[in-house]
C-alpha cells in the first residue's frame, strides 16, 4: 500500500510538473496566438475600413456614372428631336418649293395661253384691218361710181338742155313755117302735135333721169349704210380687241414681273434648303461623332461599372470571409480562455482529460492556422490586385 501511495505521489508530482509545464507552454502559445490574432484583426479592420471607403467611393462613382449615362441619353434624345425637327422643316420647304413650282407652271401655262389668245387677236385684228381696207376700197369704188353717176346725170342734163335748145330751134322753125301758113287750122294742128311730142320727150327724159337718180341714191345709201355698219362693228371689235390686248399685256407684264420674284423666292428657298442640308449634315456628322463618343463612354462606363460591381462583390466576399474568420478567431480565443480558466480552477485534472484538451487545442490551433493562412493568402491577392 505504501509503495502504491508513493507511486501515486510520484505520479502526481510528475503530472503536476507536466501540468505546470503545459500551463507555461499554454500561456506562451496563447499569448503568441492572441498577439498574432490582434495584429491580424487590426489589419482586417483596417482592410475592412479601406474596403468600406472604396465601396463608398465606388458607389459615388457609380452614381456619377449613372447620372452621366442619363445625361448622355437625354442629350442623344435632344439631338434626335432636333434632327426630326430639321427633317420636318426641310420637308416643309420642299413642299413650299413644289407649290411654287406648280404655281409657276400654272402661270407659264396661262402666259402661253395669253400668248395664243394674243396671236389669235392679232390675226383677227389683221383680218379686220384687211376688211377695213377692202371696205375702204369698196367705198372708194362706190364714191367713184357715185361721181360717175353724177357726171352722167350732169351729162344727161347737158344733153337735155341741148335737146331743149334743139327742140326750141325746131319749134322756132316750125313756128316760122306755121307763120307762113295761111291756114289757122294747120297752125293749131302742128302746134298741138309739137307740144305733145315735146311733152312726151320731156316725160320720158324725166322718168329716165328719176329712175337713174333713184337707183344711184338707193345703191349709194345701201353702200354707205353697209360701210357704216361694218365700220361701226369693226370699230367696236377693234376697241374690244384693243382693250383685251391691253388687259392681256398688263396681265402678262404682271406675270412676267411676278415670275422673277417667284424665281428669286425659289432660289432663296433652295439656298435655305442647301444651308439647312449642310447644317443637317454637319449636325448629323457631329451627332454621329457624339453618339459614337457617347456610346464609347457608355461602354467604358458600363465596363467600369461592372468592374466596380465586381470589386464591390469581391470586397463584400472578402468582408464576409473576414467577418467569418474574426468570429472563428473570437470563438477560438473564448474557448481557449474558458479552458484556461477551467484548468487553473481544477488542478486535480487527470492526465487523460489534459491529453484530450491538448488534442482539442491542437485541432483548434490547426484550424486557426489554416484560417490565418487563408487570410494571408487573400491579403496578398488583394494587395497584388
């Protein structure tokens, strides 16, 4: 029994020495791990703060890039609206030019029509002038015929006077013969015969002269009336034609005066269209350049945004890993402190339990070292990026 007690005391001393040795080693290792963990936790907190700052900067940059993208899209929409307005303006100007060209074509057709009417009126005036010349010739011929008739009438009157003188001479001769006749009945008979013959000659001559005079007066009156009628109608037609010609000349002059104005207006509109086309081409070219530049900026912005999102995601993953490692380290430290406090309060712990604690501590220490190595590897990767 005594030997057994001595053996147990010796074994207890040995265990106490081992426990003291283990406690000494455990305190140093715990202090070393605690110091290492505190430095790593400071680095992790610093890295976490830097990650938060980078995240804030990236979020601000993302917000700025999104605002820039909205502004660029608004600019593109405004340029598209201006392009549409310019196209509508050009279409309206083209419509105005087409209307003016249609109006000019109508005016040219009217001018051509007026020229044709003027040519017809000119032909009609030439015809009327020819008719007037013909009527004047007819009037001259009728006047000449009237003069000839008057001359013939005068000749007839002269002939009548001559015949009267001849008859009077014959009467005188007959009277002389009658005066030599002693018979009164013969004188009376010859006087009656002579008077009847003279009366018949005078009547026949007067009838013939009256017929010729009536015929000449009737023909002359008809010719004069026809000439006056034709002349009056020709004068009215000539006056109407002159007025119409004057009106057409005025209208043609107005149209000719209006055509240069319209042509100048068309030239001005065409110049405006050319200017607008040039401006539109320049704006379109600038718009294409701006659009390409904006698309490039937008692509770069999206690329930067994706990089920022990836960096933020990586930072979040790193933060989550760091938080998990911090929690694991904290639990490990809490467990080690708990075990250490339990070990100091119970010195009679058996060797078996001490060996179990050492094996558990060794297992936890392996996990901690593995986590630390993972953290150090991620820190190196982050610094290299």
